[in-house]
């Protein structure tokens, strides 16, 4: 048989396979196993496929492999010596413009010309790889001459993680009414530098405390540093804000993903659910239909074990307001229900160190002008106070980790409250510094009973991240670093208390 005939036969077989893959994807969408198709899929083309893959931890520490591909079908994943096709989570689609945080003329439809896939990695897996140069389908047909995606080795959970990198508020701010950030300037927006520096610490786990996506509006023609940047809530903005600059850190370790206010439904909630949310796919949680926002903006808390003696409890505060909530407000009932579920998660492991994490600071401070500071989020604190009184947190919480305010803050209390870190200095425009010296009469719960007293506080408005190392006897050491790895302070943590080597303004 001549080469031309062989080539023609290959083309015929390839075209049939592409059509079959497309029909399978569309059928899966129609049956509820993925998003409903709302736009023509991207045509298959010759050349290398784009593949982004990572691992995140969900409820009970379940390791979930996720992959984003420009192919219509999902890639294979090799788990130890077994080969599986990853499951479709969401197919390509263009979502009609919905009401957003911006005026309608400053928003647009969300385009996702990519396929999102997932696979639950069994406990005890030693090696997992996604994609590959010589990919075949179940019938043994080799498509590597057309779709040649690079095989990616996935970072797998360790049974007893010793080192955690913590960061948050990492995207580049493009928002009307706010200072425009120079997304193309690595000094002005340093996420890539932070990710590479943090990856060199060889973490066993990465915790992101929320706010991944900030590119909401188009860069004006008279602003330098952000011309041509992707914007809106589609894949191109998500890729530019998270997946491309954080690639080294995504490849270094599994992640725990906390949802921030920038990932609520009227903002980047569609991409959050499609890419990062650990829940199984449900159409009413996609944020595509504003009628379902009251459901999609709230997630039940879950716990991810960190070895046998610690767990991270993830709490969704993405849609919380900045005003006190009345018991008659539906949000009050939602958050109170979440608090009770946290209490159950903690009670189920009474001997473990329970680390609370949500996006919005609670018993911490944010700077105002001059020497004035403001306390934690009034909405959440009003629910916590009504539920647990001046303890605020459910019983058994020993440490709290937050983002939202764009700086680093470490707080220890003389009262019986869990030590707190705010780690929101991962890339977005920085907040101003806390006053130094810090006002002695400041209470993070000043809107309520002022029952929380500060013993020591440290902070800085400098880009960076935190590394937490496990010690013996429930001890952890938290080290705060700049974007380039300069040590700012070392905080020893044990029994809900911290003590930092450097206090006040860190520089």
C-alpha cells in the first residue's frame, strides 16, 4: 500500500475518532455529567495539545487529579501500572453574559474553549502521570502523530506532610475604580517569582487562602503595563492569572484551594467551579445561571487530614458581606449551618490539631489611614458570636489562616483564642502597613464585646509567602519570606499560641 493511501486511511480514521469524541462529550454534557454545550467547540488541529494538570485535596484528603486540555476528549492518566481515561468535568463552551460585579458594558460572555477533566487518585498511589507522547485509545489506535501532549508527572500526597507553603490573593488587578496593575511587569505583579521561589522550598503541600482571579475589566488604552492582557472571567484570564505563572508551584505539591470573594458567582465563580472546586459536578453550582447563586455561593466545609495528628478545615466565605447579619437573613442560617458542620469535623478528631482556613480575616486587623485599624469581618463574626459567644470559633480550633487583606500579619492573643495568620501578599496590589507601634487598645472584635486581647503582632506590606514546618509534639514553625526568599520573621506555634522572632513592622 502506498504512503499516500496509508496517510489517507489514517486521516479517515482520525476524523472518525474526533467526531466520536465530540459526540461523547456532547452526550455527556446533555446527560448532566458536564456543562451543557453553548457554543461551537474548538476544531481539532494538528500539532501539540495544550495540557495543564495538577492535584488538589478535597474532603477527607481525597486527592483529585485535574487536567485542562485543548482537546475535546479527556487525556489518559497512568496510576502506578494502571491506565485510565480521566472523567469529563466540563466541556468547551461559551457562557452568555450574566450579571457581574461590573457594569454590563464592562463585562462580556465567559469563553472556555478547553476541556476540564478529573480523576480520583486512590490512596497509596506511588506514581501518577497525565497525557503522554504515545497516546492510544482503548481500541489501540495511536493518535500521537496528531495530538502530542507532554506527559506530566503529578505530585502526590504524602502520608505525613512536613512542609506547607501558604499564599493568597495572587492575581493581577484589572478593575475599574481600582489602581490598574502592570500584569506584564514581574516586579509589579510577582506571582511567577513567588511561585518559583516557594517551589524551591520543596513543599509537601500548598495551601492557597483564596482570590486567584483579578482580571475583571479591560485595561484602558492609556494605562501602561497591562495592554493586551486577557480580561473577563473566561479561560484566557484564568490561565494568565493562575495556571501559567503558578506552574512551578502547581507541579511541586498537591494544593488545598480556599475560595475567595473574587470567586463568588458574580465574579470568577464560573472558572472556580469548573477548575478548582472539589465538589462533584452539579449544574446548579456552576454560577452560569444567576437564579442559582443562592446555592452556588455557599459550600459545606470539609477537612483534609495532614498526617494523623492535624487537619485543615476549609470554610467557604466567598459571598460574605461587610455588615453584621441578622438571624432573619438567609446568609446567617447558611453560615451558622457551616459552623455547626465545622464543629462536627473537629469533634470527629478530638486529638488532632484543627487548623481553620477561610478567606476573610476574623480575629485579625486591616489597616485604615493614619493609626486607625479595623477588626475582622462583621458578618461572619456576628454569626460566630451568636453561635459560640466570645470564643467565636467552634471548640477545638487552634490556628486560623486567612487572606483578603493584601499583606502579611501574625497575631497572638493573651486571651484564649487561636493564633492567626493573614497571608494575602501573593501578588495583587498591596495594602498599606499596619501602624507601628500598634495601638494597644485595638480589639479585632471591637464591633461586639472586645473580648479578644492582642499579646503580640507582626506584619508587613511586602510581597511574599509563608512556609510552615512540622515539629515534634504538635509544634509548627512558620517562616515568612519575601518574594525572593528573604526571611522576615520566624514564629513558633504550639497549643494555639505563637511567638515570633521579629515583631511590629517587618522589613
